[in-house]
C-alpha cells in the first residue's frame, strides 16, 4: 500500500509528452516488464523501463491504522520513458504497450476523433492576454448562480450566431449579453472534453450527443471547434471561450465524467494498463465501464486531471457526474488539491450512482455522505422532486401541481430545500421524501434546482404532470418553481433556456435527440418577456440581498423562520437584517394553490418586491401586516 500526496506537482507519469525544440520526452505508466514503444511519425522508439513507480511522492503510508490517503491495491507497474531528439512539434505519436497503441491516458493534444497524440507546445495555443486571464469567483459559494448549458443547444438555432454549436459561440456578443443580462455568474458546460459519440470527421452531417462518453479526458472536444483536424484549434478556441466569459464576469464550470469511459476495450486506460482502472463487473455508472476511483492511479489521475484543467484552461468549478460512484476519500483529496490552487473554486456533484457500485455505500460520495465531504455540494433531488414530482414518473406532479392538496412530504421536502438541507429546528426530516436526515453541514453543500439536462425540462414536466394546464398557469408555476430555487439557501442552478420557457417537446432523455428537440428557440425571449424579466429580476434580487444567501448553517438556523401557512403554501421570514442585509425583515410566501391565500405575518408596513409573477426591487406598493394576501400560483416577497 502506498500513500498519495496530492500536493506533489506534476508527477512525471502524467507528462506523457514533454516538448522542447531540442527533444521530446515520452512516458507511459504500464505493467512491469511490458514492451513499450513510442511511434512518432514513421519512427518506432523503444521506451525503457525506469523501474520507478509513477510518482516519487508515492511512498508507503506511515499511519499506523493504514487509513488515510491509501489507494486500494498493490501498485505494480512502472514508468517507461523515451527521449526522442529533434524538433517534433506537430508530429503525431502513439504509445504502444505490449503491442497495443493509444494516445496514452493523459494526452494534451490529439488528432481528429482523439485517435493519436500530437506533440505540441501548449503555449502556441494561448490566446493573447491568456496569462492575465482568470475567473471572478464569488467570495463564498453561496454567491454562485449556475447556468447549465450544452454548446449546441445554446447556439445552433441562434440566427445571428457566427459559430453555431461551437466553443466560439460563447465569445460572441449576443451570447455574452444574454448571460450578463440574465445575471448568472457561471456557466456549467456539459461535457466538453473529447468524447466518442460524435464523429469529428463528419460534422457536415447532423449529429448530437450530450457527451457522457469520455475518450481523452484532458483535451477539449473536437466537434465544438471550428477545425477538429487541427490539434491546436480546439485548445485555442476553448481558451478563447473561457477568456471571453471571464471578461464578461462569468465563470466556467466543467462537467467531469470520471466515473466511466466510452467503453473499456478501446479506452486509453485499458490500452495502457489492462484491467487496472476499472471495477470490473460493477455497473454503478449505469453505462458499464465503471472506473475505480479508489485505486491509486485512478485516484491520482482524477486529481491531476482536475488540476490540469484549472492550470491550463483556467476552469473555475467542477460538476462531478455520478459522484456517488466515486469514493469519499478521492473526492476529499480532489478538494484538498484544488484548495492548494484556489479554495474559491466550486465543486459539486450528483450524490448518487446510476446502479449498484462494487464499493460499500458508506465509502461512496453519495448525498448521505456529504457531511464527510466538507465544501463539496450535491444536487438536491429532494427539493427538485418535491416541486415537480418524482423522477420515476413524468406524469406525476409535485407540490407545484397539487396546490391545496399538497402532501406533508412535499411541504417538508420544500422546507428542507429552502434551508439548504441543513439541520433546522422547524424541518422534520423524517417526513422528507428522500433524505431522512439533513445531508448538508452548510447550506452551500446543496444545489437547488428544479430541472437540469436530465429528465424533462420544467415546462414539459408541468405539461406532462398537470392535466389541462393553461398557458397562464404554466407560466405562473414555472416562475413559482424558480422562486423556490433562487430563494433557497442552497446554491441556485438552472437549466439553460428555462428563462425562454424552453420545451424539448416532451422528450425525457434527449441525450442523442436531434437539434430540433434540444435547441433553444430564441424567438421565445420576445414572445415571453415576462418570463425572462422575472428570472433576471429574481437573480438580481438574490445577488443584491445577502439574506437570500447566508451561506452558513448557524446563520440560517438563527435568521430563517418558517411561518404558519395553509396547505400548498410555504412561507418564511428572513429576520433581523439577516447576513447584514439592508432589509430588516423579509417575508417570502410561495403559494401553489389555485386561489389567493391569506398568511399571518408580524405587524408592520411592508414593501412588496415580488407579487403575481412580477418582481421590482424598487417596490410595487405597500401592504400592512398582520394578514397579507398572496395571489394564486405565485410568490410574494416583501420587506420592512
Ligand atoms: Ca471527440
């Protein structure tokens, strides 16, 4: 057993290709006594077994319990190395282990479809001013406002987009203006590393995929570049995208899918070290090909890959796909390694798996174990499903659709979501739909959302689950749902296009649906200006008022008090200038009933800032306590 020191800089295993004009050094980690070659152009050069383990920092674990940073299993393998003289810039290469060729596991530049590695000087890919580029991270995690998007969905149907479906679309004024106006401060881009399900040589044909099928983890996807055959193009354009977003004050969060690969047989892991990186026979990913984060070198790979995206591409946050397939120790080591670079980088993930994992649940990064992963957040399916209905049945509604017949479970799950899944004296977790105990130590360990790329988008779900819903009701409930999300003490997250009243025409799993299903319809922004304005003003309200984002469990317990309310209504008060807010007392009432309701509040004169599907921070009139009326299927927010 050997320990893993995440503080070690660039262990040489991962520098599979180190270029200089005089020579290029190639390395690969492979089983002991393997026959290894690097094929560069037409030359095949033998790689010598160094006898060294991959990382000089990997030393026997001194802790007497044997616990701590151990990876599982004995590390049997060696680093092989070849030094090839001459200027190899631009040359293609493959690393060949026991007769099997691959670009290696940590290629940084590849040919079309990621088939071969390419010798590059990464500095050639830096756009002008790149050295000065950086994100603008909120000072605490409660300040993030996350917008989840797919490159193709966002721009493919935008008439004035120059680079439809490409990284570069996010450098264009229309895109940046839209995001800035909406007020989000982070885009979470669906998989943008090199994935396998889109053929980069046939981009003139319609192809679509979300991209949850990784091939080269540390190279941008070619189909989102203007020229996948030019190895530097995708790298440069990805950086241009990051730089343009950063210049617009928008951070970039990468969706990382370390839990499985496109397949096992042809994966770069398998081709360099057969059967090492996988939990063979386990299917926690639901896609097969489940990787083994608990194994030393897989763990190390994940840590180094995350660090690489931060350092080379200036990434500001990470969303871990099926975090519940990864072990807790690995997630904590990643958090620790990221902290060494910048503790304001935000990390969250899906606190579940898609099937049964080979590891015991108590070792996995599932929601229930979030208390053991400080400063890592997990999506709240509790809040999501309380609002819209269960993931298992699209035709069932939740609190939004049920109104006056809402269940105690829905109401209590809503309250748990509002406080950010922390322990709170007024929330009875025994009645919460999924989490029977608070899973968050701090409210910023909960992602608040009602829809994401998975499942139906919000409009489709409301249509599918509420019979005979009118267009007016649809809009009211849509806005009400997002009011719960953006007034939650968790970290708000929204699916791209919801601000345009997006529909995917009822498609539940659109991972390979055509553009006609997935694309945003930009004409809807003019058709439903009330919707966009409400989203925009809601985000601004949260941004301007720290009471909505206390970011601290004790503060939330002290300053957030639920009020008595009828069934189908959740009401609370943010009191005593919560978190330094200029407003002394803020009342939020969410009413899912189809009629207006009365709610008792403390005496006084209140200024209304949100009512009946409109928001105006400057005030929309005044009302007097102690009894206030809240319009049907809408939110009331007011302060004194
Ligand atoms: Ca690809």
